[in-house]
C-alpha cells in the first residue's frame, strides 16, 4: 500500500501524548517516509497542508520533488494549540498515495518574564509545595501551562496530576539553558469559579551534596546549583483568543508537606502523618540565568514493569527481592493493611548481593539509595506507594519494616528513562549468546537515558561523560530515536564551551576537567550521527562554530600536531592491561596517541561538515590539517618495517587502522600485528572503552570476521560473555566481577557500543548520506553463524 508514514517534526517522531509533539521553531522541519508497494516504488511529488482547527495555515501545493524533509513555509504558527498535518505523495507514475495525518504543538515564549519564586526558608533536601488559587468566570475553550521547576517538578490542577512525566524538566546547565515543560489541552482540568494550580518541586540536580561529587568539585562550584524554585505561566483561551491567566509572582504561597526529603542519590522519605504546613508567602528569587527554552525532548516516563523472581525472608521483617533485571527506576510497594503510626518501611537498592544474601552496596560509594515510607496507621485499603524525584540502579531490593508476609504481588519495579524507543528496530541472530549481549546492551542504554546519556544509574555519579559517548553515540541511533536527544546533548556541550573552545569531560559540567580529554570527539560525532540517522543539517549549522572551536582548542594544546595531554585515553581495559592494581588508565596504549588520533578525526568530520554547509575554504583547511596530523602521527608512532604502531598493542593497531592512518602499502602488516597479538593472547583483549568497539570493525573490514566472531562469543574472562555467565543482564563497567568496588558499575553502556557491530557489520546496514537517503547493505558472515536479521527504523 503506497502511502507516506512516520511524520516527524524537527527530526523527532510524533507519537504518544502532547509532550512528544512539541516544536519550538517558527519554521519546523516536517519529515516523513514512504511505504512503497509493487507498483509504486518512489516518490515524485508531495503536498503538505497544515491547519489549526478550521484555519488553513499552509498548502504547499503539489511540489515535484523526491525530498522527504521540508521546512514549514506558511502563516505564523499559533502557539499552544493543536496543529494538524495532512500529507500526500505521488509515485513515479504520478499516482496519488493514500493520505497520512498527524499533529503537533508549537511552543515558543520569546520573552519569558514570569518571575522565579522560592520558599522564604531553605531546608536542604526538603520539598517545596507551591500553590496559587485563581478564579475563572467560565470554563475555557483551551488551556496550556508552561512551567520549569528546578530541579524537578510535579504539577496538579485542582488536585489532579496533569502529566505522567517523571524527573521533569530535562537536566541542563541551568545557568545557560532552562527547559520548561509545555502542557497543552488542559481545559478539562479547569472549571468555572475557584481553581488552584499546585507544583511540588524537589532538588534534583540543584544540590549534589555527595562527598564523592564534592571531592571532584574541589574549590569549584557547580554554576547551576541553587535552591528549588519555580517559574510558570498558565494561558487560557476564550472565543479563540489566548491570554495569560496566572504567572508565578508574589501572590503564590508555599508549604512543606509529607515528602520530607528527596535526593537524587539517596532516595526520599515520605511521612504520611504530615499534612501540608500552613501556606506562607513565597519570595521572588534570582533567576538561574539560563535562557528559557521549550522542552522538545521526550520526557522521562515509567516504562517496563518488573515483577519479582523471588522474595526471600532475610531476617525478621526484612525481605530481599530479586527482580531478575538490572534496571534504573524504583520499586512501588503495596502497603500493608495493618500499620502503626510512625512505622517505617524502607526500600533499599543494589545491583548485587553479598555471600550472606544481603545487599552488596560498596560499589555505590557514598550513595545511600533508600526510599522510606512512614505510616500514618490509616493504610487499611493498602494503597501503592512509590518514591518521587529520585531513581536508583538495581536488580535487588531490601524491604524492611513491612511487618507482615511480603508476597511477589506486593512489590513491582519500574524502569524509568527518556521515552525514545524505536519499536520497529531489532536485531537477532542464530547465537543465543550474541542475542543476549544485544539485549543487555540495549537495556543498559535504556538505564542511562535520563535527559542526558549517563555513565551509570546507581552510584553517586550519573554524569554525561563524553569520553564513553564517543563510541556510544554510534550505536545508540540504531537502538533509539535520537532525533531530539542528540541536538539536546550538543546544546549541553555548547553551554559548557568556553571562549577558548574548550569543552568539559561531562556535560552539564560536574566531574572531569576543562579542557576535556581529547577523546571527547563525541561532540562532533553527535552531530554526524544526527545528520546520518535523522537528516538534521540544522544542528550541524547551529553547532559548526563550536565544533571548530573544540578542534582549535586541541590544536592549541598540540606540539607539531601531536596533542600534548590525556586523562583517560582508552579507558578501563581489563585489569592486566591497566596501570596499578585498581587503575583504569591503559598500560599498553599511550594516551596522547588516542588524543592525537581524535584530533585527526575531528578534522575529517569538520571537512565533511564544511562541504555540507558550502564552506569551501574551511573544507580545504581541515583537509590540510588532517594530512598534517596524519603525517605527525605516523612519524612519531608508526614503524613501516614491522607495521607496528607505537607499542603494537591491540588498541594502537586498531585505532590507527580504524582512522585510516596507516599507509595502504603497510596495512596488511599492521593488521597482521593485530591478529598475531590476539592469537598470542588467546583472544584476551587489551583494549578499553573506545578501541574494543573499533576492534570488531577493523577485524571485519580486513578479512578477519571469524576472529571477530571468536571474540564476541567468548565466555571466558575478559568478555561480555563472561559477564553473562555471571548473571549480568546489562553491561559492566569493568570486565572483573567485583574488583575495585569504587569503580565497578554493573550497568555501564560504554562496552555495549559493540551493538553497533551487530547492525553495521553482521547485518551490514549503514547510512551513507543524511537521513539514510543513501545507505549500504553489506553483511559479513562468520563461518560459525547460520543467520542474522536486523531492521532499522529510518526517516
């Protein structure tokens, strides 16, 4: 059936509720795909009609073009209300398709002037309940609420929750950008007469008092830290005209309430005995400083539910629950029917158990993930309670103080993550082990999608580390819809960028250093992958100067084109290939080799971007710079006689081959050094978080697919198969089971980037041009694999 489908706005899919359908652009990019049939195989023309209610805003007319991504070019878009898209295309013979229809909302508050309000008294970790009563003469035709509660907010109109999102709004450097939630179509929550809007605000990322975080900050302060505060605007519509009804101002009031404590790392305490305190006037607070921007990124939502595999009585009133899956989220608990006032029920979390069956919490460092419910004694109807403004990384939960037998029906774990799944993308093959590696990798990535791409969900870290992201950003687009996420990540990096071009190791910037480790080419790779997987040229244009400035910063830290510093390099290889007993810095691969290689790769990407944007002078400059860096790299590290690069480690060989630095006459020798090293080490890798991904690509590209297959199907240490043999359901940070508890996350996506190889090499599906307009299908077949299947959702 020939028809367009999958309409997208600004490279993001339109699906679900209003929060998944927001554009903040006056000329949004409308994209679509076409489903062919046996007669109609290609698009020759399109017609787009855009309307709001009965009002036609734009009719493109029949436009002869094969383009499937077009900027809106009609009348000014009305704010806050539903905008409908009607789309048809013609096939190569001029036959009209069936229509496709969808809708979105335009949200842009150019001059945000709603004051910020805060409690008149500050109490760390306590929750602030803001309220505002207002009168309406009649029920409005429509209503839209814009709000930003920092760190996280929950909103109610007349006592009813109006949004299912969690951990809202998206985390950012609030001194540079504050995202406000856009909640349209709220008229049904309002009534003629007295109404009230209530917003509960928790700390979120506003205050991180973990000793580990403070140690890394040193004398530096997070520039976006502060107290919980709120800015909001409520619009109502009468007779087709929108007007402001309520804004945050000194007419609002605040209270304390039953959510006594909330902390991202340490969970929350809810005391059901505590009513809201008498309301008091708010104070007008200083603005965080960041530009107010509509959150177009999909929100964090409750996703999979996990029921216990087992519930074991550990000791009196204490149960250990195994959910069978390492996840990021929380446990929801059905409260016992007979409770005493003041009785405390606590849910504690961990990824592993100790030999005595209790939680193994050492890898959590200073995090104390506990959610506590203090009973009122009035829980006879057994309500289900779940925590607010926090999440945890765990497979196991310890429940104490329950005071009656706990059954599997009493507790459920929920995964929570940014709602960007690709339901129609999949990979499977004839190896049960490889299928499990794929599942582990995808679920590990899910567990680390919380408005940013975090390193881990369980300990007192959860940062957007850009060194790990350098390889993750190539696998994630196959698994998830990154159309809105990657532009947000790029803007996070632009927000932390200094005038000298330096970016930071984490964005928003909490841990790490400035300038970032040079391996953080993830800044540019996010742009490349957004371009290839979604066709987003606009983000390349927006970030191009920032991309250039980062490479200029690296060149300024170079001597004769060799970058002169490294922090992490090819990080966290197996312990025997690292410096020190518990170290993570490679002992076999020079850090500055990795730094210089990524400086070269930046120039390759900048040349590509410059050509795309028609910047011929820049294209020539970066081609010349790439040649100069390549020559310096080879002169310093390459031995043409032996084919060895530097130490000849697996990473040295792999990285130089992956970058295309080795001169063609010497490639075979360089590959031979790699293959012989693998054989000599009995396929024990010495690569870290970056070059392990590249190892599979290079072996496959140069005719050693069976060696790559041997590596991926290993079940001995060190391998992902070894992790699975030890009951892993996600991917570990280290290949060791419990070595160095201070750095041993069991839900850490960097090694899961090998999932890219399953799609791009085993099944051979790779984009070659923006938005998959051109692509390669070139599968590689290991002799021991009988079948592999993959499907990728594309624009």
